[in-house]
């Protein structure tokens, strides 16, 4: 299991035992599967609907640990829906449903013994538009999830806040103004604050939905560098509309079209020598 913060042992102890047990109980049941499971994330026959509208069809995708996977495809093809299925956010939309398996570290996150709250903690998400908690300080934005999970040790929270902000490449810019409102930061800083907030929960997988689409090129390239650095600690799945960004940051690329996974493979291959004509047409900007 990846630990991005040294203090995580202490932190883990503070997490509710009950939650941990609920998670662990399926761990045993699925041990056999886990042994044969070399991937960090394995998506099997995933389908998703909004009411009667099917947004994802038979998605099969395996993601290796400590890699960056880009999800590309035209607007409405299901990119956001796909990553929302990976931390059980999809089911929070009224009348939505999904089918199939999402196996993370050998555990099916849709197993009925799994608490979705734990899943959201272990599989972090950063959204298209930076969304710091509007009334909270920089410090509290990062600490909020820890406090919500019952962590009370102030010194421990201080350490995790610092390490998360360092991990998000924001510490040097905000270390002397942690009490200022998170909303007072620039757009790029706000997005890094949201990344720090996600890191504070010590996720194993980080999902990012077009994290730079609202940012200027300088702020975007800072996030790209950060994503690259975080790959050492995390498995990252990033949705992007920007082909150059996908080519620059990712190891693997998945191309979705009309809810189907058209092609998936090493980014270099997808961009230089794709198997499918549709992929080639999309990559070269012939539609989208
Ligand atoms: N809340 C919703 N209710 C009903 N249909 C939805 C909802 N959200 C998305 N959809 C539909 O599901 C399909 C996939 O949408 P999704 O948001 O996953 O696409 P996307 O690839 O992320 O698009 P974009 O690039 O514009 O963000 C689309 O047809 C969309 O209209
Ligand atoms: Mg989207």
C-alpha cells in the first residue's frame, strides 16, 4: 500500500477500527483474486447509466501502480463518468447506476461489504474547477478531511497539512499565511490546494478530471510537473482534453468514444502508431 506521508502510521491508527475492519473483511474473501491481480486498478465489464441513458459500455481497463493514465475523447464520451465510477461517486447522482467490477488493490470497490466512504478516502479526486471550501482557511481546507475522520492530534494534523502542501508544491508559497482564506489564492494555487486536500487523505489512487482546464499555461505546467512528481507515490488517472498534455504527462492513454473504450495502450504508441483509425482521427484533430 502506498504511503505518501511519513506520519501515515500514526494517522492510520487514528482511523476508525470499524471502517478498517469492514475494508479488511473483503480483503480475505478476495485474497485469491488479489494474488493473481498484478494491477493497481482493474476495471472489468463496467457499464454506467443515467436513467435509461447508457454512458459507459463494457469498459475493460487495467492500470499499473505508480503510472499515469490519461483518459481522452470528445465531449460527452464518458470520461468524467468513468472516473466517477472509480471512487463510487457516480452512484451519488440521482437515477444513476452502474454494473461490472472496479478492483483496486485486489478489492472490488462495489463489493457489498465495502463502505463507499472508505473508498472516497482511498481514491482521491481533483475536479475540473478548483473548489476549495469557501469559508475555510488554507490550513483548514487541507485539514478538513482529517478532522472529519476523527483525527484530533493537533501536532499530527500540523505535520500532515505541511507534508500535503509540500506534496502539492504549494508549501513555500503559503507557509506564512496558512490562516488566510483558501479562496484568496490564485486559480492555480487553489487547484494545488485541492490537490493538497486530496493528498492529506493519503489516497492510493488520485483521479483528476481536467485539472488544468480552468488554468493559464504557467499554472497548468506547474500542475503537470506536480503530477509527474506524484507518480512516484501514487497511481494517477487524469482526464484531459489537451492532447499535448496527455502526451506530455501520461504513461498510458485510454481513448473513449460514445461510452466505449476504443483503444488503450502506452501513450507513445497511441499517439504515434494507434491500432484504430478512429483513434488516429481523434489524435490528429480531425474531430472532437
Ligand atoms: N447528471 C447527468 N444526468 C444525465 N446524463 C448525464 C449526466 N452527466 C453526464 N451525462 C451524460 O452522460 C454522457 C457522458 O458524460 P460525461 O460527463 O462522462 O462526458 P465527458 O466525456 O466527461 O464530457 P466532457 O468532455 O464534456 O466533460 C453524456 O452523454 C452526458 O450527457
Ligand atoms: Mg467531463
